[in-house]
């Protein structure tokens, strides 16, 4: 059989033949399963479908960003802790539009939704410095002849400008990125790893909304089968269609009984909510999203497999496994980038002693040290990171030792 139409003429088909209907093969149907539609894997798509339309993603990103931005900073010059320094003032007020907490919240938000965060330092003088965030979808990483990142190109409408990566005359730029196994220059957003869970959660919500708009009923069909046979006329069909749309569709008409006459019969064709089980599907997708961001489902109010005994334990794990590593990573990047601009050996770190979520660990450590009668007072002070009294110096934190729950600012 030739698959080119029109078929070429031959000895047997050059004369038109009358149409005949046989009782053998009636029709052939080709069927293919439709492909699933996924959210675009760019910053705008993830931000729109995730942060702006999904409550689980919105709460997880805000919880991480707001919690991490609330942790106070510490600054060390060598082994001494600095109480007041221009770098601390810059972080407390990065620019005229944002305070320090607001700036860091946006930075962490960019990092979670894009996998990248871009910071630009603008210098107008020795004491006139500002930090500004660049929206990730407007930034392109430029490379040199050897393929190494050298600058950032920022696009705003038809405007293009470049910022040197690192520090130079007039400022510079910093790129913070999460690990990406297949890209050398851009980070991998956590939300992209939970993309199927995100689309499943959103699709379940849309299905539920459509079900409510359709009188909270699955779809079905009206079957016309009168005893004497026949079909509905065009006028009868249009009248029946109008009555169904006007009298039985919409959430305000949910539960209204359907009056059938003249051989009409209702046949349900859709799956029931129990069959679909979209509620459990939403909970499962929510847990996958929380897992990708590193937030215990208990903190997001997601029922199901809670692996923590109580809320306090889940909160402590959230700080230890998600917040403090993120803040420590940011502190090291900002230290390596900004310290040369101030001409001294500066190092940023976070003050975990001010974190209320870790107060239980501090209380337990102090109780154990207080009960350790074999330790002197100076040894107990050193165990929690404070200088012993016998040194004769002002008692304070030693940056070569961690405070209670603070981690090691030298890289541990």
C-alpha cells in the first residue's frame, strides 16, 4: 500500500468505483497517551508556579529566608571580635532602600528559587558604599577566553551593563550559587528537584477547584434512549444544553436534583474524589517539596510521616541542617569578597548564641559543665569558648573556639 496521497493511477484504479459499505472493518482509531506538561525550569516559571501560586513553596521559602536573615552577624579581625566596624554598618544598612534583614531575606530567596544570588558593590568614595541585589533572570555570566567567569551582564529592558566579578575600581560583583552537577557557571535551585511534586500539587488544586465549579460532581453523560427509538432534534438538544448550564452548573447550584424526562438517563463517567484520592496526593507532593528545601513537614503543618518526636526537635533539626549551613556559606562568601575592600584581615560569622531555637542545646551544655566537678572554672569557660579569668584580659569570645552551638568560624 502506497502512503503517498493521491495514490498513483494503475490498471485497476483508473476508473471511479461506487461507494460500498461493508460489515467488516468499520473504522481504525489511533490512540496515543498525552505527555505530562511541566512547569518551565527557569527562574520566572519556578517563581510564578512555585512561590506565587503554591502555598507550600511560598511558606518554605519564606521560612528559610526570614529565619536565616534574622541571625545576627559577628565580625573578627584576626583573633579579636569587632563590636563596631564599617563592614558591620554596611551589612546593617546595605542601601537606602533596604535594611540588613530585608536585603538578606531577598538574597536567600533568590538563592532558593534560582540557585543563584548576585550582589553588586557600588563605591562612590572611601566611606560611601552600597550593596545591591541583581535579579537572577536578568543576569548572564560572562566568561573570558579560557572559559572562566569574569563579569556579570545585567539586562533591564534595552539597557545592558557589566559588573566585574570580584572587586575593582568602583566596586564589583559576587555570585553565590548552589551546587549544580551539570553546569559550571550557574547553580541548581532546590525547587527544580521537586518540580514533579510542585506540578502534582498545583494540578490537584486546580482539579479540586474545577470540581467545585462543576457543582462538586464528577462529569457524566445524559443518555437519550426512548422506547420508540430516535434522536433528539437540534432544537431539543439546544434547549437541554441551555437548561443544564443555567440550572445545574456552578457552586451555588451544588446538590440540586436533576429532573429527567422523555427517555433521558444520567450516566456518571468521571472518577469520584475517593478514587482520585487527590488529598493524599497533595500531602505526598507537599512532603517532597519540604524535603527538597530541607524543612521538616511538621513546621509547615503537613500531616503524614513526621519523623520528629515533637515540634521543638523538628525546629532544632531545621536550624542545624538547613539554616546554619546556609548562613555559614553566605558568611564565608561575603568575607572572602568584602574583606579586601576594607584593607584588613576580616572574617564574618554568625552568632548562634542569639538563636532561640538552639537554647535547649545551650542549656543542656551549661548544665553538664556545671555538674562537672572535675573541671575548674577556667576550663569550663574555655569549653564554651570564653577566655579564662587567669589571663587577665577582658573576658570575651575567642574566635578560635566555637561558642555554644555556633560552629567553628575557621571553617568547621
